[in-house]
C-alpha cells in the first residue's frame, strides 16, 4: 500500500462579497488529491481535500515542502501498524519534519488541505464514512447548522439583507449570522433590528460577526449597543490573537462571544482558552479544521477543550464544508457553520441532504463524502 | 516615481547542519528585487530584500498576492506625501489588503522580504544608509554582535565544537551561542562545560539554544542543570507560543531566558510580553525583522516594548544579516546575532567590516548595504 502521487491545484472560489475586513472576489483554494495504489472497483482509491476559505491556495508549500516528505517514505513508513491502511497521523508528522515551531499561518492551511485528503483516502480504504471512522458509535449522523451570510452589498441594502435571511429560513435554517463592522454602528444596528424583526425579535436566532476588525473602544461601543438584543453571539470583536482585548470584551458583554477561526493551531487555541477569559457556560469556539492543520489537530483541540472543562458542544467550527460537518458529527461538536450559496463549489454539504429544522444529515458514503456534492466532485475529478 | 517590477527567486541557503528541531540542508530563501523608475548614475534604483533563515522561500505568496497589490497602485499611491520617495509603510498596508487578521506565518515572511526591498529602495532614493534614515542622529554606527553556531555534527564531536568557538574568538567575537536539546542532557552539559573551559569559566560569554524543543519537565531539568553555569541566556526552552510554559521556566531559572524568533508579528510579540512573565531586568527578546513583516513591524515592536517598560537594549534580533544589523543600529537595540560562515550568502555583514572586540561597523552605503557583501550582491544581481 503506497501513496503514489499528491496533486494540488489552485481554484478560484468565486465569492463576490466582502466582510468588514476583506473582499473575497480574488480568494483561491488549494484542491488536493492523494492517489494511492489501493484498488476499489478497478480504480485506485484517491483521497480529496481542500482548505477552507479566507487564506488562499497554498500550492507552493504543498509542492515544495509537504508532498515530497510524504512521497519520500517507504510503503511501510506510510502505513499503520496493522498494515491495512495509510496512517494519516504518521504522515502528518512527516509533513512537519524540518518545520520550526510557531508561526502558524499558511503552513497550517497547506497541511490541512493535504491531511484532509489523507483522511478521505484512509476512510475510503476502510470503506466507512470519516465521521463514523473517527466517532465510532458515539458519532452523530445529523448535525445542527446555521446560515452565515449577511455580507455587505451596497446595492442590496437592508431590504435585501432581510430577504437574504428570509431565504435561509425558507431553506430550512433556524439561525442566521450577519456581518457587522463594515458600516457605521448606527447602520449596523438598523441591519440587526431589521433581521430581528423577521425573526420575531428572537435574538437567540441571530449572530453577528465583526471579523476581527474593531479596536477595544469600538468593540465596547458595539457591545453596549447590542447587549439589549440578546444575540446568539458577537463573533471576533477584535484581533483574534489579542487575548487581552478579548478578555475585556467578555467582561463587558453579557451575552456570548465567539471566536477562533483565525487561530490556526492547537497552541494558539490553547492560548485563547488560557488567556482570553472565555466562559464555559456562555461563549463559543470556532476553530476551522480546514485552516488549522486538519483532522488530527482538530481532534487534539477538542481534547484540549475537554481537559480544560469545556463541552465540545461549545465548539461550532468555521468553514461550512463537508469536512467540518464530518468532524462535527464525529466529535459531537455543537454544530457547524454553513454558507448557503457562496464559497462554491467548496462550501455546502451533500446534494441529497437538505436542511431540515436547522439540521442536516451526514452523507453515508466512504470517506468525507465529497462525491455526494456533484459540483465539488467535478472540480476534484479535475485533479485525477 | 513608480515601482515598475517586483521579482522573486527562491535560493538554496546551503547550510548543512541541524539544531534540535530541524535540518537546514533543504532550506530556501526568497530573494526579492523591487525595481523603480528612479534613475541614479544612468541606472534604475533597485531595492533588494530577502527573508531570514528557517522558514523557506515564499515565492507564491509574493507573486500571487503581495506584488500585484503594489503594482496595481498608481504612482501617487506608491509615494509619500512629499512625492519625493516611495512610501514603504503605505505599500506595506497595500500588501495586507484582503488578508485576514491572525495566522502570522509564511505571509509575515513574504511581506518581510518585499518590505525590506522597499526600504532598501527608499533609502537608496534618499541616498542614505537605512540605519541613518530610520535612526537619525541617535543611530549607532557600530553594533555588538555574537557568534551563533554550535550545531550538532556527529563527526565533529566536542573537540570540534570547542575548536569552532575558538575560531569565533579568533575572528573577533567575544560571546558565542551553542545548541542544546539535540543530545542527552548529560552530553549537552559536557558540551557546555567544554566551551566554558575555553571561555575561562565565564558563563556570561556563552548562551545556549534549545530551539523550542523541550516540554516543561525537560526544560525544568535543563534549567536546574544549567543554573550553576550562569550562562548568558537559555534560548527558546519550549514551544515559542506557549507563554505559560515560558512563564514557568522564568519562575524556575535564575538566569536569563531569551525568546521571540518564532513570533512573527507585533500581536504575537505583545502576547509574549503580556503573558510570558519575562523580566525587564534579566531576559532577552529576539524577534526577527526578516521573518516578522519587516522594518515597519520591527519599529512597532520596539515601540511596544518601550511602552511596556522594556529597554530596546533587551532586544537582540535573530537573523544574522545586514538588515538585522541596520535595525540594531537604527533602533539602539542590544546587539545582533551573527552566524559566522553559515546561511551563506545571506548571513553575515559587509566584507570590509571585520568583527573587533565583539563589535561590527555598519556599512556606510545608501540603502541596507547589501552591495557591500560581494557574494550576496552577486545573487541579488541575478534578479536584475
């Protein structure tokens, strides 16, 4: 059993919208194929992976550093002890040879894209869905999802924003998230109030996301203005690595704070838990498996949270793709982000699993289930 | 005045040695040229830059993300308010458009390589050395340097290690630094004792570097074993982002701890100061300008240190190149690392500035002075 090739292609994500910080129109993603010599139905088993949105494609790191370290290993070195499958954790360690500690940025994204493909291949070789392979009997086959959208669009205006959220409800979602911080505080409050009116004033069904834009004073002003709405959460008030700022917001905002998508490693996640003053009973963590070194690191992050007294239900990963969904089911996380209609074809879930009452079923296919999303699978097949 | 081209080339660094964590034989560096339409002596002014060692070349980020954002700007947008030079701080901001906060890794390295070239061009256009341009009358034209080496080499053994350090003393250095953590504690103590014997038992002239390898228990064992030697510093005991571990070492080790080379941003540096329990009177900080977003970020890091009550003398940057030397002189830092004979041709200083009593003079040439190091300039000219 041997990995014979690792292929990468940079793919445009085609998302013409902006949040408080970035414009997604030039965003790219690395799509990865890990080709094995294991045959199924006369064809080699191929594992697929890609990184999540927001951090660009990482082809150079994959081609120059990560792939050669895996392909240099012997068949025995690529396998698990039983010799009946490839060993993603071992291959991940090989990818990190000759890499210095710290500086968790693009490398974490590149490793994630490849490591996800390794796990997809391993689950296909074992002929089980990844969520079942990792979660065993405890895995959940149906997972809560919420609709993340509400990007700024001058032409759409507040009426368009409300229509957008109405559309999510029609699709079966029960909560939504919209952006803040890309307009004045007054304009942002009008946006929130308009959506809350649609939701019958139920703040627990609406989250807001500042994408790390605010300094402390602005974040505190927003905290005070938003407190009466009892929103689901206030996401990324300030710089995601500014734990002291985060702690100050938490001390001044009565409702939930949510953060973590821009912390790309177990060590950064641990620092947030240690220094960010987040509350186990109130706040949410949103680490993104497809930005932060992949599956093995996400399992370790979840274990760290539990060791620190956090329920995995407080972890609702960023990303909105089939891999995040699989890990949510496997690790009994609290739910999974979803971006209806954007970040295509990488965002979204299987074609035959509609959203119902805010939940979606996990695909019952070997691997992560990318084959169950036709538009995505077509792109991945381009790597073959 | 316009930047007409930004070129990048990945160059092998040719350093066949290893520390406790990585083998440098496959290390690469991005060399960058920023070409302007400003003419001097009938030729266009070209600024040069490169990233520091340990984090690999970053051509894809430069070509796909950073360079297009600068080249898309108009002449006016590239210039300072007076219109008499390019504006590196403004161009740096342009490079960071559409980049999410957090995740400071390869991007910080790529921005550094380009931003250093922008500053080299700006100082050449102003016809002054960069250290004088930034530091003004307060700048120091002669800077303390220490010899970093003592890598593991099975063939060389302890005798070879002592010979290596003897060579540094003969070259004019007064302190040396050697690696620990790549052998057993007992073997590492024999290495330390052998070098100390050469140094007349003066621990203040010897630092040791674990390259972030140790867990807390191992770091504490080394702390206890090394305390009697009164070494200059114990560098990177554990994971560079594990502030709690760092704080625990500081509380248990009487002599200086030094760290920071693997923190690649102002925010990470601020977190270390806030959460790492380092002592203003004892410890050292080693942020690397050519890994951590470049000159502007290093000026900001130094200002943050001063605002937190730290003397800039406690900042002794990692890197061992002419850019780190220029910033050490400009910002009155405590000294600068040097890697005699390795990381060539990027490591080291001007050809005509020998080390004398542990000090080296800054090149009196416009820009950073890369032209004063023939082997380096030859590589950079390959970009023209």
